[in-house]
C-alpha cells in the first residue's frame, strides 16, 4: 500500500491530503479564499498566490498530524503542476519539490484535470476503464474518453467560455454574489425556466461547447427588466443543462465501449446537472458515476489519488519539472476554433 501526500493550489483553494493506494483518505485539510475575492466578484490571481504562500505549510503540517504520520512515512509527494493560475501552481509545485528533495521522496507532477478525471475512481472502486467523462468546471468543459491513467482521448471541448465561468459571470450580472455556481443554483430553485435564452451549438454537427453567447443573453435579459432574477437564473441553468446533455449524447455515439457515464469538476456539484446526466445514463443503459460533492470542487484528495494511480504505473517526475498555466490532457487532439486553446 502506497501513501501519497497530495498538494493543490491551482486556483483559490489551498489543500493538503494524505491518500492511500487502497482509497483511504487519511486526512484532508483545505483553506478557501472566498472572503478575500468576494469584493472583486471573482478570483484575483495575485491575492490567490499570496494566500497559498501563507497557508500551505501549516495545512501540510496539520494533515500529517491528522493522519498520524510523518513525512518520512510518505511514499511520494504529488503536487498540481498545472493547468491553473500560474502563481498559485508555482507555490504548490515548489513546495512539493522542496519536500520531495528534503525527504528523498519521488515527486509526481499532477495535471489538475487528471485529478478531476480520476477522482470518481477514488470514491467508486468498481469504476473501470474506459469511461466517458464530462469534465465541467470553472475553467474547462470537455468530454473525454478516459482509457487509463495518462491515456485520455478528447472528444469535445469549449470554443470559448467554460460552463463554470458562465455560472460565475451570470451570478455577478444578477447580483447573486461569489462563488457564483452555488448562488445561481439556489436562485434557480425559486424561479421558472421561462426566459428565452439560446442553447449554443445544440444540435450542431460540431462536437464542441460554447457558452459565451448564453452569457451575453443573460446580460441582455437582466437589462430588459422583464424577468425576475430567479427566473433568469432558472432559465440560464436549464440552458446549460440542455447544452451539456446535447453534447454528451453526441459523444456517447463515439464511446461504444464505455463502462459508465461519469461527471467530475466543480459544476458536477450542481444538482440539476447531476440529475439530467443520471437520467441520460439510464436511458443508454450505462452506470452513472459522480464523486461526492466535496470531491467535485478543487481539493487535494483527488491530487493525492491521481498521484497514487500514477505512482502505481511507475510515473514520477524530475525535480526540474515546470509549472504550466495550460496543460491539455490530450495534447494530440485536433485544434478547435475560438478560444479552445484552453483545452
């Protein structure tokens, strides 16, 4: 059994966790930064990076104490090396390098997206490769065929905004506060999906996602003054769900051997999204797998688990591995028009 120390600092969550290769999370410590970023209505990279510097070392010490282990008992250090806000990524990766060097342990540079992609296997030991994954978060919206550790085939990505980004900006437009995703979901429960909003690329032969036009339509709906905030929120959320389902149905046609339909990432915590995907999986005779809510948002347990999976496969990294603001899971995927470079 391997014991992995996982570190996460790619955006506005600082976290440390101790995870074993037999799926035990022995400790998990997390510090959020919502109060620091709330006055700005979004994450400020410089504020985020400075906060990571202040809290990461104490979090690591606390996680080791919670697990009742020392650094010497850890088998490897796994740290997010990208993609993300580069200042924050550097803080976590340099810390991981220092610990690995000082303790003489292997370093595992984890792609944050791989952390999300493999997180369902931490909570569900029966989830076998290959599976179709909808990875939907604040910075990314992709459909991937997960064929194994370090083996990903991208079927679709966003050509502009990610779904989570659209949630956050919709919340800002509607005055719902930060973080936006949970705020929009709460408001949507009190509203009706009656506002005529677009479903970008729905029904299109192009496999990808687009949310920029939907976001702009929300701005116009709010400015019109015709509908309540709750109705706009409900209509926006339903439009996102409709787009996600339409694109996922298309991807299912290319994933004939998938063992399950899986969702991961921050937007996977949205109840309407989970329900719609569960219904879709059932209609196609597939298992539906979603991590528990705490594993959907950024955390160190998923980084530790991805590290455990990579460690078992013999995949470690040198201490001079670089931090990366962009890092596609499928670097050989065909380039897409628009801002798809985010993939």
